[in-house]
C-alpha cells in the first residue's frame, strides 16, 4: 500500500499505541526519493546562477567579518593616525581615513558586528511574534483571527520607520533598543504571511487525513501545518533582513544607535555628511558596503522565490 493510500485509509489498528493515538510509522525510503530529488535539482539550479553565488559569498564574508573583524584588517577601530587625516582610498587604507585618521575599512568591518547582531535580534523578534500571531489567527480562525488581524492592520497602517522611531524613543538609545524597535516594526509582514500559509496548508488532503486518522489538533499543527508553512516565512526573513539592516542603519544615522566612538554603519555614514565635497569616500564607501549587502540579500530572496514556483 502506498503512503498516500495509507494516509487516506486511516490508522492501522496494528500501529496504534495503548491510548489510541497513531504511533510513529517508519517512512519508506522510496517516499523520500522525490524530496531528495527536488533538493538536488534546486542545488544544481543555484550552482548555475553566478550572481546568486556572488551574492551568497558576499553575505558570507560580511557575516564572517562581523564575527572576526580583526582577521581582515591590521588596524584597530579606534586607532587614530594624525599624519593621515582624511586620506583617500589606497592600498594601505582601502576605504580611506576619517577626520581622526582612523581606518574606515576597519571601522566598517567592526561596525558590521553591532549591526548584524541588531539585525539578528530584530529578525528573531519579528519571526517569533509573527509566527505566533499568524499561526493562531490562521489555525483557529473566527473571532481570534479577526481580533489579531485587526491589531496587525493597525501596525501596518503606521509607516515602519515611524513606528520604529516611536518605539526607540520610548525605550531609549542604543543598539538593543534599536533592534527591538525594528523587530516590532516588521512583525506585521511575518504575521500576514504566516496566516496566509496556515490557511492554505490546513485545508490540504494530508492534514484532513491526519485528523481522520485520529491525530489531535496539536499534533496536526506541530507535525503538518507548521513545517509546511515555514517556506515563505524563511524567504521573507531573508528579504526582511535587508529591510532591518536599512532601518537599523537609518536609526543609527539619526543618532539613536550606539554612542560614539562605537563603529556602527549608520553612524559611520552620518560622520561623513559634513565632508561630502572634500572627502567623498567618508560616507560613500561605507554606504556602498551596506547597499551591496542589502542588494545581495534581496537577490537571494528572489532566487528562493523563483525556485519555490
């Protein structure tokens, strides 16, 4: 009997535990064949996309430099050099120096540590809260769905940056308050996406077969609905990673981030706004570093969306 026929026919009395719940049935290796084949095809398609590979390598470099910034520079982020103030890009200083003679390449790498940590924290808050709201709204429906989605609509009606500014003003300045503010601002997107996927998945035949087989609603939610609703949420997490980076850098640019002399991408760009004519590299090169990361994340997200179609 095939796996599909076994699901539709309900639980076999031979595989019921003493409490009447279906016990774990080993899945035939042949049932995993199509999934493994799809994974191999997806990997082969990704390897044939040079732009995707470049984007992935750049994101990997930024993440590694955020963990070990000293491995890519021989200077310290706070080391001044009074003999090389506002010096343009060179082999010694790839991004030039700032108004204190500090190496901008080094400060950009060390700034990635604070910004990437804030981005990961913001995404963790958004994914956790968004998944919880979306699952409850989509799975239970009715008045629960209506109440939760009206609250999400209120948050969607407020521009994300304005909402983040309001939250960070209430919480105070610093990297963690900025991350909390940005995480709260991007929760509605995750909640809406999760709800839509849960509504789609819970009506599929294998979910109905699991219920007909005697599985509880909790088991159906954890074993069938959540794992099969995660794909679009993961793609959105990659896409909103770029959104979070821009929002965190924007708040830091406005002065809500880490206090000077801490190196953070937004503060680095803000520090050069008075030297745009005389020292163009001061703001431009750190800004390009951030822009390339956001574009890379967007391209990776779009590629994953194309593969899911």
